[in-house]
C-alpha cells in the first residue's frame, strides 16, 4: 500500500503590506470623494433657482466621471469625480462650465508630491534613480514619475524661475530685509563654486516673502549691487527700514548705494561663530554664554556693559576675538531701536538659515560639474516650498509705526 505523495511545497512570495499606509490611503480616498461631492452639491444649489422655459434646472448633477488615480504623499489614491450638466450662462451670455477647485481635470499628483520631487533631487537622488526612490515612498506602481518626467519637470521649473525672477514688486512695501550668500559644493562649468545670493523681505503686514535668488560671485559688492538694483527696478520704491545679514563686506558696501537710508543689523549667529572660531575650544562655552548675555540684554545700556565685560575678560589673551566683536558694535545693537516684539526675527538671519539648511544637501553628493541654472532652479523650488510654511512676524501691527518713523527706545515706543 503506497502512502499518498505529499503535495510539493511551493515557495509563495510574501508581500509585505503597510497596514497603516493602506488605512491612510483608503481614508484619503473617502475624504476626497466626500469633499468633491460637497463641492458639486454647493455649485448645483447655487443655481437651483435658474430654470429654462420648460421649468427644468439649468445646472444639475450628471453622474460621475471615470475613475482615475492621483499620486499623493500616501501613495496612489483612486477617485471618481461627480459630473455637472451646466447650461448656465455668465453675465456676458457665454457658456459656463463647472471645474473643481479641489481636483482639476488635469491634476495627476498633489502639490505635496510636487514638493517631494525637488527635495529628493536636492538630497542627492540622481534623475535615473527617481523611479526606485519614489517606488519605495509611494509603492511599486507610481506611474508618471520616471526619470523622463523629472527632466520635463526641471524644464518647467526653469521657466517658472525665470518668470518669478522678473515679476513686479510694485506697490509692495518691505520693512525688513534678510540677506545671505549660500555656498554650495557643486563645482560649476567654469570650475568655480556655487554661491547663491538670497533676499527675503517682511511686508507691511508682517508676511515673509522670498524676493531674490541670484547667482553671485563670492558675495562681491558688484553681485550684491546687481541684486539690489534689480529689486528696485522691479518696484521697491521706498528703502527698507532695516537689513539683516552677516559680515560679508560686499553687501554692506552695496546697500547704501541702492537703499541709502536702510539701517544695518549684523546677524548674531554669524558673529558668535566668527568670534568663537579664534578662541580655544576650552574657552568657547563660557565665551558663548557671555556673547549671549549681550544680545539677550533687555536694554542697550545693559548690552554695552556686557560688551565691555567681554572685552575685559578676553582682550588681553585673545585680542583677535574681541576685535572681531567690537568692530561691528553699533550694527550688532541696531535692533534696540525697533519693537521688542520683532527682536526674535531681526537679530539674526535665521529666517534664511533655517530654510536653506535643507537646501545645501544635494551638493554634498553631486559629482562632477553642475549647471548654474540647475542649481538656481533647485534652490528656488525648495525655497518656494518652504515659503508656504513661513510664519508671520510677531507683533506685525507695530510695523505701521516702524514705517511712520515712530521712535522706539530699547524696543518700547517712546512717548510723544
């Protein structure tokens, strides 16, 4: 009697499923569908009273469009948009057509994903590796995100950057400027190192806005002058009240030639690093605390005392450190003449530094020569993505007083 032959064991590949991602994806699909339905219902209801001669509504629901997939940050989400039969006419008698603001017909990927692609590029993912990288993030079936797609996107970004660089600033009032020269390790076609000159501004309502991303030459006076003249030519008619930057001489030489009444504020983060660089490591923690006591002082008089104390403590043994600090004494303390609520924003160039801390990074991995346009474009794309998360200035209502020339003493409005 023969024993039954056991069925052969077949190795079945185990497909790992990220349950959380699947839940998020299904939830996103339901939320998107509900939002689209609500949008259409509101549109139909808006024209409910408009009817033709037979009494029929001019705007009605008309089923659903074909299902399509949208690439999002949680992967591919399937949606089916409701359709509208629209016979309504506009004020000029022309036909109207319902277009979803939530999900336009042409949309194939969300804005967050558009931000992800330049971020990956700047992080050092080469064009040819995008399919693999995006597949790991969005799942193996991420259509329309091949290397060729990225190349096309870069061409679109270059066009966007060109248009943005030439946009009008007329009618806008910028109270504060933050400036910095961002250096990259990319070796460009002419064998020089990339240096991007960046300008941010604070409007009269306290909103921060990216104003310029410019290809510079070692932060020279001429390069900065070109940037500032371009801003003026595009519509900045009144001098900003204050410019915040590091000790790069090029900018400070160019500033009075373009905006002669703008005051100078040196960045305390840069100055602290500059001073500590010439001190022994063992001395740096205490010296850093002493420097902080200067710019954290409640009044200019207290800051002066802390300045003098630093000189007394380190002047004999480390005169170079003291000289680096004291030569910019007035410019380091200019913030005391502005509202105390603004000090957090105007004592340093952190609004730029915090943004570009994530921008430098593709350059650490880039091999060979890079393109100036590609570098500018990538910096522009990531900066614009970050711009949407910039927060408004604290105490923005006080900007009106700054513009009017109201006098502030130690951050407090002086009595009339």
